[in-house]
C-alpha cells in the first residue's frame, strides 16, 4: 500500500539515516544541532512527531515512549534557549552557523530562510534566530 508520507521531502530538517532507532538522548542531541535542524528546535520536535505519526500502529510501544522522551528533552532544551527580541529580526542577508550564507525574508506571519534562489524556503522558528548572524 502506498502512502502519501513516502513522498514527503523536508527542507527544514535533515536527520541522518537510522537516527530514530537510537536512544532519546542521542535523538535529542542530534536533532538539536543546527546542521540537522536549521529551522530551530521547533522543527526538530515536529520531525520527531512526524516520524512517530508516520510509523503509526507499526511503532512498538517502547519505541513510541523513547520518541516521546526525545520530544520532551527537545522541549526542555527549547525552554531554556535564548531568544532574540522581535526588534532584532529583520529581512536581509545572514550567515547561518551551519549552512552558510542565507537570505531571510517574511512569509505571511512568519519568517523563512533561503540558501539560494532555486532552493526551497526553510521556515524559521523563534529559536532559529540564534543560529543566524548578520552578513
């Protein structure tokens, strides 16, 4: 049976293969790195949730509990992450600590980052601004 989730390609997180079979601590530490989740910790939490939802009923209870613990660790990390005040957020050219040069622009009510003209936009959460420096 083919499912829509097989065709999903994300532009906001880049988890390494086999990551979600690891312990909660390893999952949280890896997903929190800026090169894996350039959109911030919110994107990391959403990717773990997506993986658990994609597995559905086939996910063993022990693995589901481990993924829930990884999400809790990421939420705890996000709660203590420094956030820039809204006055410092502005469109323009930035340097992402892991991805390099990027163009930040408004998209509706939120912000997105583009690495190149033909690249898909990466949504930026409030904590993602800590990865950006003015170019």
